[in-house]
């Protein structure tokens, strides 16, 4: 087989598994009622069929796919975000919440790691628990990227640990999310759906009836010259290429290998700059935001499937105790804060907004939207719209949090390494206080 097939085989195997899982979701009730996404099911089957279990499917580059698809997701997502006015208000409040809960998850993860490190597990990497927060709030792709960048600092299997935490987050998103759904609907918290019988069939099956099928986006070019999808994919590729050039320049200039772990942040920044230039030069007529968002969604599906299939079972066994403890406490902290915080920061549609944010902060944006669709099938409430419009503010607010999460890494192996851990924990508390102050400043903090 002289032609290089390894990447292509990974793609076609994942594609076959995604189609198979789509069929299962459409036909089998149990997959419908737990709202398990097709990509997660595909990934589980991929893991079972991989060399680690049955040895039937030869995956080669799943982790590389996870890394690059993550960055492409953000390239397409930023190009597809509506850039109009209205960032403040409920949208800003949502953006602050996403950052606040992320800070809480990092706080729980780093605090528990600190306790384990200086009591029972002296060899545990000091930033181990931060990957729980990153995996829950940002997904397995980001957690893998950042964990992998920490391997050169002395954290063996850091990327694998990030993947594992990210995948565990999906079970909080959907397993616990379904219970939240039933509880909220039973208490009459939903504004659109009053009982589970009112939920449209397609929400469960995942297949839209013909009368509800819609175009994915507008055509912006003449297909005889160049296809609209070609231009949209090329724009995403341009953003990723520029982000890569920035990261490579930083790495060569000051030798900061960790920059590759946060390439997705550079992709977001680059994407906003490219989007702004396109709009100011009148080139926005070429943009098809709907297509861009669906391209991002496709990247997410393949990323999730590849993440689950790439889980290392030996790494799960090696770190079983801290994984279980930190994953459990992080999930409980995330769940409990959503019982208290929504009434203080949102004026209306609290249940729908809670589902969007809870699902996103334990899985991905698609997880949050999937949960919200059960109670708001047409997405007619502002819950999802305000989440999307709050994303630019969220991106700005979470950047310092990623930096804080890396502070214990800087002190790893030094005599006063505990001070680095304590400093990170204290800074997270300060950040949470600042975020509460932001809520008060915009008038969205109250009883």
C-alpha cells in the first residue's frame, strides 16, 4: 500500500461509526431517551473496536485529528458568530457565567490536586486537576492540547489525561443533564414545553422530518466559478494558517513550546481579526455564517468521536484514584452552582439558559444546545442566541484563567513549588470575585 492511507482510514472509520450511531439513535429508544449524542456513541464503539479491546479497527492518528479539528472548530466558529451589537445585558451575563464556572472548576481541580500531592500522592503532577476544568468547560480537544503541552514539563500522558477528563464531562452533560431536564419540566420551569410528551419526535430520533428541513446557509458564490463551501472552508483554513504562523513565530522567538497547547486561543484571536478585516473591507458578502457554524459542528462531531476512541485504558488504570475523585467533585461543584447562580444573574428563561450553559460547561456547545432543544425545540427563546453573543466576552475573560491554570507547571520540581500551587488557587478566587464585580457593574447581580 504505497499511497499514504493512515489519515484517510481514520477518517473513513470514524465516518462509518458516525453513520452507524446515527442509525442507532434513530431506531433504538434507549439512545434517544438518554440524549446520548451520535458522536459519543461512535467514539465508544471506536474504542471497543480499537487495538485496545477487540483489535478490529486500526486507528493511527486519532490524537492528531483531535488536536487539529479542535483548532479548526474555533476557526469556523468565530467566522460564523454574528458580530452585531448587544453584547451586554443577558448575553454579557451569560459570558461572565461561563468564565465564573470555569474558574470554579479549575479551583476545585487544583485544590484537590494540592491536597493529594502533599498527603497521599507526592508524585502527582501539580496541574493534574486543572485538566478537569479544561476538559469539562472546553471539551476534550482543548484538554488534550494543553495536557500534551505539559508533557515536556514532566507530566507523562498529560494529553491522555486531558482526553479522559473531557470524555467524563460528557457523562455529566448528558447523564445528569437528562435528570435536570426531567426535574425542571416537572417543576414547571420550562417556558415552552410543559411535559415530556410535548417534545417533538425529531429531538429524540435526531432526524428532522422533511417539512422541517432547512438549508444550512446562504450561497455566496457562483458554483460555476467556485463553490460556496470551498470558499468557507478556505476561509477557515486561512484563519488556521495565520494562527499557526503566529504560534511558530512565538515558539522560534522565545522558545515557548507551551504555545502549541493554546493554539486554539490564537485561532480565536486570529479569527476575530480576519472577520473584522473582511467586514471592514466589504468582503463580508463572501461569508456564509450558517455554513461556517455547520462546519464547526462537523469538526466537533469528529473531535468527540476521535477523543473517545483514543482514550488510553492503561492511563485510566494508572491514574484511577485522582481521576475519579477530581472528576466527581468537579462535576458536583458544577451541578450545585447551577442550582444557586441562575436566579442571581438572569432575568428570564433561566431554565433554558441553565441547560445551555450546564451542557456546554460539562461537554461542548453542541451538548448545551442539544439539552436546550428538548425544552425549546425551535430555539425560539434567547438562551442559545445570548450564549453565542456572549462568546466574545467569554473568550476575553477565560484567557487569564488558562494562564493561571499553568502556574503550578512553572514551579514543578522547584523547592518552593507549593507556593506556585497556592498562588494559582488564590488568583482563581480573586478572578471569581472580579467576575461577581462585573455582574454588579452591568446590573445583573441580585437576589
